[in-house]
């Protein structure tokens, strides 16, 4: 095996929360980018994949662990990297040509070469004729072409792409993926590599040689899948679809354990609340009901137009409340869930309340509220309780979810102005 | 997908065609020659022998020269303000340590009325240039500067701190150095805010023109040739035709600057817009169009471009450090040194201020505080009165695209007119109606500061989302109910900004509105502003220092206690973008 271009060894990263407690984002990551390969980081939202990319690029220094570039510790920016950003990151006051030229100028190239290289890059991505246009005149797809031209113009050793196609419409994204691979193939002799971050399984299987599957809270490498499908690949080929299925199973195997035991939640340990709104949960139940009470979880994600991580969050939340079951990759309406759907508004609220009180966090919060003389708690008091019980969670988000769910079940009332939570 | 610039080539060709030497170029040459001549005239004035008091010629024929001198003072002061803004704002934004001192300091500087700076500036500069006019002229310029600089600096600092994260990251990944980052990312991002604040600042600079050009310091009477002193003399002598001429000249100068300087700059700045979407309103400037048709300027521009193209490229890309997880604005040692000097300067300044104030009795402190409360009352009353008429008017203008297109430029020009020049008329009206200056000064304050509220209400009204307005119409929410449920909440954040600016302006205006000279009589109303004016005129520096310190303290405290909170409320509860 050839020596890697750059490498992470035992990298962990945590950010400091406003209350001073560390929030771990990545834990014990080992990762290599080898010459002439396409590596994709795949994972649900919140698994720290963008942070990982920024650590490799030298934009962020990890809390612990080593970052190596050609076997040497990396200090400062990674010299071999150009990044294509999710939000394009073009300067709105510069024309297409200027946006590319400034980068070449900053790299210290002579004027004449700046001009020729920029023109060449613009041609490569098919934007001839748009040199003098401003970014606001371009569609999302064309903007990302400029972002790609900017990165290519530097002939980088490694091209980093941070969810590059998630803000581009589906058809354009498909053609851009093919173009990136074409360009990459034409320069393969120069051992340039691509590192891409994505949450779209199909995209990843289409592009990658190696797929690094990440898990969330905190981000860890779950597994690495080698993808040896021959290129050029076809989205509809049975091999590719099988690969997609396999990845689905890997992710669900981790994210939705078959033997979920909600009764265990009643103990002193508490399950973190997924940041999901009540209407999303009700929406999921209605969706399942319309499909005979059971559906494949990936089908569901595609149908609802949600990214996969978000869809999983909703299923998890519904499962915590025992409104659905998750046999293998399917999601099925539970008996309680069916009863919930059949009830009227008051009935739904009562049932919801009942299910909430199965959860330790809500039960305990109610107990504390009942002890208060006016059955009220200030927001900070509740936050403290949350921090104590769920030290690794984003407590403010947990609080918001707590209030939303509680309000829906008429369990709590919350006064935003005075920041007071009270028993209903 | 929109096809951009289909007719680009054609329009370009027609542009080229128009670029022949012609009338436009002759006008450009004439303009340059005029500016050169004027510059020489001003330089002559500056380097002439020291004449603390110039005899002001009240004939209208003398006015163009006076107006030119005043305008050049304003423009030089603006250049100082811009330079100060770029350095001070950059330092505060880039150095987390210095920021903690620089920002509160800016808050304090903003609250000091011009008369608080005057004695120090005048005495020091006249002493520094004995025998020539430079010192006195520089003092006048710096007094105008104190009316211009602060809000520009705040705007620039704020822009630097809010450059979008992805644009900052792209600059880092593609290795922009400090200078390139400033030139390509930060300055362009800050331009629009800076341009609008420059216009406001220029207007603010004219406000005290009469004081800046003609003032009394103890037994010394200073007067510089200019529009402000012309007006002062005309008022002192009760020469009504001269007053009218001065007002006319001032208005002409403001319209001239608006058309020849600010309009073109605003139109040019449109290219730095960040928001997406089509042109909301295409702004035009006839003067900029004219310049773009000049062949001479095109040739000059091309020459500059060529010489730049031959500049050598940068050899070594800079070494860029990654940010530590905490977010990385680090203080380096040269900056630490500067910071040390700043602290030292502040300490020395405070110590000397304490020395000056030593002789002031406790009773005087007490009276001053009492007077401050009286003035606070006037300031608040002026703000309330201003709100009462500007909210309906601003809504009417802002909600109708036609009205805002037609009226906004007019209002802008009217608002730049220095209100103190109109005071004689208002005071005459007040004394005719039998209203004393105690209440009348509220009206005078209002005259200067109502515009800030109006501007902000107009801006807020134009920003109300169409769907919310349609909702109110569709559900027949009308009259007062619509006001309460839609208009007032949605303009509230803008209103707060307007209040803060207007109240700040009213505090500053108190020094000219609580003490007015009219037909040789001095009218005054009890208040901190009047006390400051009197103390400056008597050269009673201890009392002046105490008054300024008290005013500054009251203003800053009130900002912290009231305006900041309202601002917070506006951002959390009434923001439309959250």
C-alpha cells in the first residue's frame, strides 16, 4: 500500500459549551487519505464529518491526536488541499473570473499565469461566456461550478468537498458528480485524491473508492467499506443498489438496535431526547398509517424528502414513546401508535402524556415541579437538571424539545417571557 | 436559470462609441482646474498668518468662497474620520484584548459633546503652530471630525466581526494574507454600511458648523472664514437677508455634495451587495453616468491598470496558523505594545482630568447632576414627540413604493441640513407665541434628531414582509388593530435603533438648544447643555470638565440600562429574520 497523503491518528475534538462543560464532537478517529482515491465520509447530521474535514485541512486544530501530512506532523494549513464549500463561499462583489483569479494571485503565481489558468479552469467547468457575470446572476449549480473551478485551478493534491451538492437541485447534482469524476480520472496520474463529506448514501456509493461510515454523539468511525465497483458506475446497476442496501443495513444496525428496550429508560439512566418536533412524530405515524402500518426506513427517508439522519431521529423519538416498533430495517406502527391515531385531540393528548411519563426525564421533572410551592421552575433550574442527567447532550436543545413535547401533552406550560416552566 | 447579460457585448460597444473627447471631458478638465484653484485658495488660507478673528463680509458675493472653505473643512475632516475608522475599527475587531478597552471608549467618545473637546483642541493646536493659521484650522477640522467619526467606526467594526463564516474560511484555505483578506473580503463586505454611515456622518459633521467656525473661549474670540461663522455673525447682528442667504448657500452645498459625491458613491457601492435576488431598485446617478462617458478618465484608468499589471507577484504565500478550538483571535506582541501605550494614554488623560476637576465643590457636582436630569427629561420628551409624528409619516412613506422612491432622497437631503441654522427662525416663532426656551429647547432638539427616527421607521416599513401585509389585508385587520398587531411590532427593532441615535443626537444638541443667542440677547434654559456652553465661553475648565463627565456618564448609563435592553428585546421578540 502506498504511503498516505495525509492521516489522522487518534484524533478527538470537543467544543466548550457556554456553561464550560466540554461537548465531545469526535472521538478517537483514525483515518487516511491515500494517493489517487476518492474517500467519502458518510454519517448522520451531528456526527462531526465537516469538523473532520476541517481538521484534515488544517483549519481547526484537534483537541487531542495527530494530524500527519506526508508522514510529518501538520502545522498550519494543509498545503495540498483545496476546498469546495457547501454554501459555495464565493465573493459576491467579484465576477466569476475574479473569484478564481484572487485565489491564484494569493498563491503567488505571476500575472500572466493567473490569467491563463483562470481561463482554463472556467473552460473546464463549462462556464465560458460567464467570466464577467457576478455570482448573484448564477443558479446554484453554476455557482458550485465556479467553486469547483476555483479549487481545480490550483491543481491541488487533494480536493476536499463539504456536502458540495446538497444545495444544488437533484438533476444538476447528478451531472456535477459525473463531471467531478471525469476531471479526477483525467488527472489520476498526478495522484490527486478527493475527500468528500456527504449524507447521501447513493451519492457516496456512486463516487467513492472507500466509504468511512461515521456514528454520532460523539462522532466515531463505525466501519470502513471498500467500494470496488468498476467505473464508470451506473446508479441503477444491481451491484450499486446492493452496495447501497449494504450500507443501509450497516447504518441501521447501529442506529436502530433491534432489541430496543424502552422500559430500561424508566431507570435512573436517561436516554437523550432527539431534537424532533411533535408534529414530525405525528407526521411519521400518519405516514405509516397511510402505508398499511409498516414501511422500510430508507423508503421513508426518500419519500419524505428528509436527509437520512433526520429521518432516523424521528423514528428514534417515536420509538422512545413506544408509538412505533423497528423490526430490522422496517418501521411499524405499534398498538399504542394505532390507538393514538384513532383518538380525537383530547384523547391524543392524554395518550401522549401517558407515554411521556414512561420516560425518566419527564417523570422526574414532574416530580420536582410538584415539590415546588407554586409548581414552577425557572429555565436555568431545568437546564441544570438536564445537564446533571445528560452531561453529553446539548442541554439547550434538549430543553427546547422537552418543552415542546411537554406542551403537546398538556403536561407543562412554559412562559417564554419570564422563562418559567410550570405544571399544567 | 436566468441568462445573464445577454446584451452585454452590444451595450459595451455603444459605450465605447460614446467615449470620445468631447463636452464631458472639457467639463472634467474644468472641474479639475476648479478644484485645484480652490485647493490653492484653501492652502493660502491655512498657511496665512494667525488671525484669530476674521472680519466676516456679510454680502452675498462673499458666500461662494466661504461655502467652499467650509466644505473643504468638512471633507478634510471626513478623510480623517475614514482613516480613524479603518485603523480603530480594524484594531478593535482583530485584537480581542484591545477590543475590551476600545469599544467602551468609543461609547464614551460618542457621548461627549463637541464643546467638551473644544478647549483642549484649540489651545493645544494654536500653541503647536504659533504664528500660522494651521493650528486654528486644524482645530476646526478636528471639531467637525468629532461629529463624524464614531458611528462610522461602529459600523466598520461590526462589519468586520460579521463577515460570513464560509467567506472567512475560503480566505483561509486559499491563503489570503492579512492585506489580501482586508482588500478582497473585509473591506468589500464593510463597504455598504460604511457608505451609508459616511453620509450620516457628513450630515452630523455640519450640525455644529456654527460653533466649529466661530467660538468664544474665555476672553478670546475665534472666528474662521466660512459659512458657519457667516451665519453666526448674521445672527448676532440680526441681519435677516444675510441669514436667508446663508441658509440658501448651505442647502446648495448639501445638494451639491449629495449629487456629486454621495449619489455616485452609493450607486458604485451597489456592487458590494451581499444579498441574492434581483435588483430591488436600480439606483442611478447622472454624475456617475457622466464620468463614465469621459474618455479622459477612461484613459487614466487604463494607465493605472497597466502599471498595476506590471507589479511583481507575491513570492511567498503566508504561513497561516489554524485556529484553536476556542476560536482564534490572538494578541501578538506589537499589538500588545500598542495596547500598553493606549492604556498609558488613558491613565494619563484620566489623571489630568481628575487634577482639573479638583477644585469643584460637592454642591456644584450636585447641581450638575440635577441639571443633567432636567436635560434627560428634555431629551426623552424630544424623542417621544419625534416618534409621534415620524411613525405615521414613516409608515406612509415606507409602505408605498412610489412615495419612498420620490421622498427618500428629498428627506435625506433635508435631514443633512444643520438644524441650528434654522434656530433663529424657530426662536423668533417661539418668542412670538410666548413659549420660553425651557420648553422651546425641546423643539430645537427635535428639529435636529427627528430624522434619525424617520429614516429608521421608513426602513422598517419597507422591510415588512409582503405575506404579513397580505395576511392583515385578507383578514380585514384594519385601523388601530393593524397598527398594533402588524406595523408597530415589525418596525420596533428599527424604531429602537432610531431612538438610540436620536437620543444621542439630542444630548449633543442640548448645548446649542438650551442656550441661544438671538438679536443680541442671550436666551437660556436651565440644563446641562446650557451649563456646558456657558462654562466653555467663560473658559471655566473645571466646571466644563465636570459637566462633560456627568453628561457622558448619564448618557452611557442610560444606554446600558435602557437602550441596550430595548435592543435585546427587539432582537429576541420582534426580529423578523429569526
